[in-house]
C-alpha cells in the first residue's frame, strides 16, 4: 500500500521531472541565459530545502547536457569551470530566496537573482574574464528572462494546484 509520504515523494519527483523538461525548452531558447535564478526562487518558495536543491541541480544538469550535446558548448576546462560556477550560482540563488521567504515572493525572487548574478560577477572579476555581460542592458535582459520564467512557474503551479484540488473535490463527492 502506498503511504501518503510515498505519494508525496512520487508527486514531487514527477513535478521536478516536468520542470526539468520545461527548463530544457528554456535552455534551447535562451542558451546562456537559462533562468536558473527563477528556478531557484520558485523552488525555495514551493518546496522543502532538499527538494528545492534537487530541482535546481536537475535544471542545471539538464542545461549542461543540452549545452554540450546540442548547443556546441566547447569541451574545455574553462567551459566546464563556468558550468560548475552556474550550478553553484543556482544553488546560492535558491538559498538566498529561502532566506528572504518571509519577506514575500518578489523579495525572494530579487534576492535569488542578486545572489545568482552576484556570484557569477565575482567569478568573472576574479578570473579576469570579459565583463561585457554585466552591462545594464544585458543585465536587464537577463533579469527580464528570469522574471518572466519565475512568473510562469508560479502560474503553472497555481493551475496544477487548482486542477488537483478540483479532482480531489470531485473524487471526495463520489467516494
């Protein structure tokens, strides 16, 4: 017999798989601007810490697989290091959002974005890499991509909750 905790784990795993698949579509569309900050903020606000970090890790891994397999990311030590920095940055974004959770959804998202980009900025500065990506127009574009992705994730979650709630109500009436 399936216990409630088992069912929750199955549902959460399925939800992570769905969101990871969604992230693949976003990666194909935005390549170097995959919205890891958005996924980190969403995960921190909607999941337990362990599941949230698992989602961010899965989204990051999917981004890397798509990048190397389909988007011609170069197989170099530098590219691998930046990939690892993106993963760490996504996890930091998740934790920053969690720390700001009590201050509301928007503050959590902004904290996630600031942590994500702040860490990448620091890595860029330390390595002496090109800082062009941090010009205001480019940062605005990346922020907008993440903000739209975050809003979309919240809307999709609400729609699924409504559907599941409606199905549960109908099932209870007919039990």
